[in-house]
């Protein structure tokens, strides 16, 4: 997870300011600095011979960023490319509470813990508090993602372009940490995951 955060969040911001130090135009600095996450996805795809949904999402952001650079040359559109995708994800997460068989956060946890899937599904079937906590977490992450996206879009259109990548990176890391803390607290209070992973140092990240 730390490697993913460094590659997907820290590296693009650091790469942007490095390119700007060499007088690369903002729009192209934003485009090129978005390559590390895409390269990570391609490396993992070659290694495991498959691309998951998040990988497709990352590649789509990079492709849209490149198209934006070529067609418009607008740096501010580059700054908000990821935020608009995050809006769609937030809406999708909230919609999963009504139109899906399982909330999105629970589905993501099943994918992260395939060896525990049968146990998780058994708890889902017979433990109301377990079902409730995942619905609450889906609301938390969905609303949190929308708030984060709104902040990113506001910064992109109101602040100087060179200020936004650093601030947006700080906002992304801060939002992630806050949401993870809330996730761990709610899961710990509900207790099911504690019993499943008793003896481990911490709960798995949702």
C-alpha cells in the first residue's frame, strides 16, 4: 500500500515540480508526471497477466490526460481529470447501496481477501451488525470521495496552477488517512473482523 501511495500520489506531484524546474510547460508537466501510475499498472499487468478494475481506471485517467493535452492544451482541465473520475466512483459507491447485491466497500474487501471470502459471506448472511457496518463504510467512502473531489476541483479553478499539484497531493493523502482511520474504528467496534483476524497486528485496509 505504501508503494502504491508513493507511485500513484507522491511521484506525480514530485515529477511535476521536477519538470517545471526544467521549464516544461504546465500542461505537459502534468501529462508526463501522470505516467508513473500507468507504468506501475502496466508492470503489474505484465507480471500477473491481467488488469484489474483499478488498473483500468488509472490507465483511463492517463489516456484522458494525454488527449486533453493534445486537444486543448488546458492545464486546469488536466488538474481536474482525476477528480471527475472520483465523482463517478463516489456516486457509484452510493448507488451500490440501492442497486447492487453488496455495498462496494464489502465487494472490494472480498476481492482483497479471497481466502476469507467464505467466512465473510457467512458473516454477511447471519450478522446484521456486519452488514450494517459495510453499508455505513460505503456511505463514508462515497461521501468522502465526493468531498475530496469537490475540494480538488475548487483548487484547480481558483488557485495558481503550480500550487495545485502539491496541495492536491496533501489533500489526497489526508483524506485517505482520515477515511482509513474511520474504517478501522468502525470495523473494530463491530468486532467481527477482530475475531476473524485475532492475533494480527491490525485489520486489513478496506
